[in-house]
């Protein structure tokens, strides 16, 4: 029986290069963009209004046009207009 080769993330195609992922917690958001978009591609932000504005500014600076958000074990995708 042939061994299956595990796929590495590097082998997967990039389908949405202008997307980010956000993990939503009660007091903190963890946000990831493509490593080519920023020297620090994973950041955390508190959930206060000023911090959410900073998050939005960072995503715009990185050229992000859509996000996928995770909370309570569910995924949702949204697109900026």
C-alpha cells in the first residue's frame, strides 16, 4: 500500500490573496494577513472602539478587501464594499 504524502500549507494555492482571517474572542481579536502583506502578518487587537479602528486601518494598509471571521466554532465570510 502506497503511503500518502501529507500536503504542506506551502503547496496549497492562494485563492483569495486580498483576504484576512479574524478569530473573534470576548476581549481580543487575532488577525492574520498574508505574510507578503506585512512584516508582522499576525496581530492581536483589544475589542475597544479605538482598537477596532486601528484594526480597520491596518487591514486597509495591507490591501485587504475581504475577511473570514471565526467565533464560537463557526466561520463566516464577508466582503468589503
